[in-house]
C-alpha cells in the first residue's frame, strides 16, 4: 500500500529540521513558531508510524528511515524550485485566471479593489471564492487569500499584514425606531439579535459574545455567513456585529455601545511562495496593499 501523508507541509518542515539540526533553527528559517515545527514532526511520525529523529540535548539527528525520507524530500524540493522558475517564466503576462479566496464578510471591503483590478487588467478573469474554510494555496485551490485573525504560519506561505480592523454592534434605524437604543450592556439581553449558526460562531468574536451573553430566545436569526448577518441587520431583524468599515457603507445603521464593545482583528494577504512573484499575483497584491494604506487601515 502506498504511503499516505496527511500534509506534505509536514515533510517540508521535518526536512528543514533534518537539514539544520534543531527545532529553533528550522522555526527561524520557516518563520513559524517553535511549537508549529514540533507539531508537524509529530504529525509526520504518526502518519508514517516511524521515528524519523533521535532527540538529544544538542538537537535532532535523523534516523536511518529519516535519512531515506529526507533524501527523497531534497529531490522533491529541487523539482519544486525548478517548477517555481517555470511558473515565473510562463506567467510573466497579465492574462488568464486569478483566484482570490476570502470570507463573505470581506467582499464589501474588497469590491473596490476588484473593480480597479478588472479595469486595469481586463484580460485577467478574477474569480473570488467566498468560503469560511481555508482553501489550500499549496494545492492550487486559490492564488491569493485574504484572512483575518492571527498571522498564518504555514511554512511555504508568505503572509503580509494588510490592516488592523475592528468590529462592533449595530442596528438599523428601522430597528431602533421600533425597539429603542440600549443604553447599557445590561439592557442588551432585552433586545433582538442576529448571530451565527452552531459550529460557525467560534470563528467570529461578536457571535461568540452573543452566545455567551444573550438569552437564546432573543437570538431571532442565525446565519452561516457574515454577509448575510449584515443584510439581516440592515433590514432591521435585530442588533448584530459587523466590521466598522463595512457598517460605514450603510447610512441607516446606528452603532450600539461602541465604547463598551469592540473586537479588534488583523487582516493578512497570504500567497504561496511558488506563485508569489507571478505577474497576476503581484498586480493584485500591490493594488490591495495600496487600498488599505490609502484608507489608513494598515
């Protein structure tokens, strides 16, 4: 039976440990945390059911089995570098498809950049994939990802900081005309809310807050996309969270207890090193970074 790896990135990380001899050196080389390197080594050894390293006080030394694996990994790495050069040569023009992935809640933020890119580069077909799941850049599922939260630490990914964003609660004037504006956090459980469906809330901080502080009976609508929550709030279905820069696009929205409740997050531009310098990826990336710099969000 052929060997099945859960994640080829585990091989890449373990190869760097074998080459450099310590977890710390590999972590610095890959620009990831020490614990990430250890986790990936453990994952790989469990997948193979084999010990790849002798651990000792001075570092990590490969076993006989490990040496065979990393010889193969070195060959694969060389092939990937050659492929990288081929991709750069083949993709030096601005044409074809460019796949961008992000969550639906950010499409309002990115729409201006997408429009500008399409105007400047009409021969590129821009495809925006809105998905809460993180698509694999190393599997070719997307060329560029825009992600919120902690800095992505995948070894072959290049993460560039785009912006400091924050979210808060909002309600439409239609809602506040009917139900009033809460004057304190203690009054919030008396109001209607929009939140996320089970299994999705943990990814969105203001959905988490609602679940922990608002009676279930007062959550009048649950959605699986932040963009749908925004539409529900605008339509007056209840109070709910959204990015401040998204809320600014709707004149009828009223901030709710902005001084007491706010959730900061960081936004990242993520690419894979094999396509990072291709013409299409660079063109879109430069527009995206310029947009956030111009709007003083970086």
